[in-house]
C-alpha cells in the first residue's frame, strides 16, 4: 500500500524529476528521498513545507492533493495512538 508522499514521488518521476533532483530541490539527501519513496519514514513538517513551496507553482493540483492526503494520514496515525480507557 502506498502513502501520499510515495505517490507524489512517482508522479514527479513520471514528469522526469529524479530522486536526485528532488533531493536537491528539497535540500535533503537521496537516501532520505528513498526512505520516503519506500514508505519507511514520512517527511517532517519542514520538509513538507519545502516540497510545497518548490512545487506548488508547477503542480498545484498534485501538491494540494499531497497536502490533504498527508494531513489525513497524520490524523489517522494520531488517532491510532490514542488509548481509550476501558469501560467498566
């Protein structure tokens, strides 16, 4: 199952933007981009804001979708962390 950042990286690859170019645009390393692509980690809030700033003019629909999907994923992850008290 892919996550939103994986989908966006695949989209960028289809547009001819390599992981090396993406790492340069975002100011991070290629291994970090590979971890995002492989679903091992999510970008930090700062990294996401840089991705947004770098690509909003070129791919506005895809960036908006990425941000909405990442927000949804974040909320789902936070909800899953909540431990509700047991009912007696």
